[in-house]
């Protein structure tokens, strides 16, 4: 009996939940898949979920969760490989497996969840001298470097950290650094944490409402902000700004800008300014009906006439459920459901100051300071982790009809 393959590229938040949602729907409609069984396969370099929203924290090497037992419990096949070529008209992808061998994987429906990556503009010295926390190995490199600073001679360059980028990631990293540096250097050592951003305001994408509180929190933490000045160059001993100012440092961290994984550039499809593929509400590419795109690689509105989904864990979780459900529904011959995400909230970690919780796209502040910290910790340490290796629990959590409550519901 010939089986059908639903192939999911990527094991991040969107890829994981795409697999769970697909298996859930197939399990609900066993009668429809009896004649042509549907095999759900995930292909990724490792069978693990990297907790990317936590890479600004300390002990970053621990920010990963194995998916082996979960995939076994939910009957998801895993292939350890890195996809390099998509062949839409052949219904195949070409990849390199964990042994270095070239392999070809056929599919009947394809869900692309390759994620996003940090944008690295052509700034002199950026690639050679700047640290990043985009991937877990890069975040580990930064953490190892910070710990080695304790044995280096004290001085301006050692004791200054420059965070290049004042967006969400840059703010969270900069706010976390004072406590991390105090642990490394001790209480008696003075240090500087400096955020540099070309925008005239901190967190421009976060809007006006939470900004006064963000500025106050960073100021209380001793974090400096140099705004309206772009990074002109980075070298081994410092950062030079477009204003001509130079900041001596051996630790520059680039956090500015995101773009979709370049794998999706191979597709004949419309893309937005961040390289995301423009898809229908069912997350299908209009010109390639057997291919769905999800997570950070998809450009789609959260509801009819609504905002575009963001490149965030919050949206990836829901996008994944929708893409897996719809790809499986297509193979089962039943109606899918349009992606919809009615609730949106922001939870920004501000280090020792606490956290900031907003609700809605206008980001009205609902809670802040130390009182909001447990909510951020709950999200980071519980909510975004994979479900336990139990099919019924995982499938219940993968229902795309269940819109998660707004962040303020946890207050």
C-alpha cells in the first residue's frame, strides 16, 4: 500500500508544531488515511528544539530540548540532514545527511519551516569581530568570551560591552548583561554596557507606549544608549560610529535585523522586504499548491485585514499548528482552516529591573517591573518548551482552533 509523505523542513517552533498538528489531524481521521497512509517526516540537522528566545540569558548551552522521545511517541519520522535544494516540480528536496552523504527526499506535501537568521550587513569588520546570539553555538561563543574576560587585565576595552541594535533582542541582552558582568567581574569592578542604534529612539518597532518604561529601566540598570548613530565599522579593539565617535571594546555584539532563511529564495514566489514568502491564509504558496511555508519564513496577515505576523516565537507556534493542519488536510482530502491569531502581546525581559508586559498591537502596558518578572520566566521556562512525549497531550496542544490567551491573562 503506497504511503504519502508530508515532509517538514525545520525543527524549530513552527516545524515542531507543524508536525504535531499534522499527526493530530491524521489521528482524528484514521479512516481517511487507511488506504493511503500519511507519513509525517521532519528533516533538520538535529532532533532538538533550540530555545532561541532565551539565547540572551546565561548558561545558554542548556537552551535546547531533545525531540527524540516526542517524535517517537507521536509517530513522526526524523531525518538528520540539512536541506540545500528544493525541487518543486519533482516533488523532492536534496539534502546532506549527518554523515556528509548527499540524499534526496521525496514528498507529496512540503511544509517549509526553515526559520530566520540575523541580518549581517556589509559593515567593515562585522563578520570578523562582532559576536552574535542568533544561533546557540554563537551565543555559547559570546558566553565563553565573557567568562574569559575575568582573567584579562582590567581596562576600558575589557570592561565595555557594545550592543549593536536597540530592538527587542538588543534590549533584552543589554538589560541582562549588568547582572552577568557583576557575576563575572565581582561587585567592585566598574563596567559599561552601551546600546548603539541608528534610530533616534530605543525599540522603534515596539511603539511609543512602552518606550518611557524601557528607557527608565535601562537607565536604572546603568545601560547607556547612543541613538541616531549607525555602526560604521568594527575591529578587534572597538566600534566606530557614523558620527565619528569611537568606543573602545573587545566585545561588540550585533543584534540588529532579521531575514528569512535564504533557502526560500529558491522558490518562484513573491517575497517581502525580509525575504519571507507571501502565502495565502492557509499558508500555501499560490503558485506552488503542494508547498506550505510557515513560521519566520512566511509573510501572512494574522487575520483578515490585520497585521502581518512577526518573526517571533509567539507567531511561529500558531503558524506551525496551522501549516501542519492544512498540509495534512490537503492530503486527507478535507477542508483546512485559515491561519488566524487574534491575540497578541509582548513580554520584554529587562534583567534585574524586571519585565514589561504589553497587550495588543498598540502595546498598552499592563504590568511592569519585578511583578511582571514571573510571567516572563514562566514563558521562557515552561510555555515555549515542547510537550511531554505523550501523543494525547501533544495532540491536544496542537489544535489550531485553540487561540492562546493574551499575555495579560497570566497576570
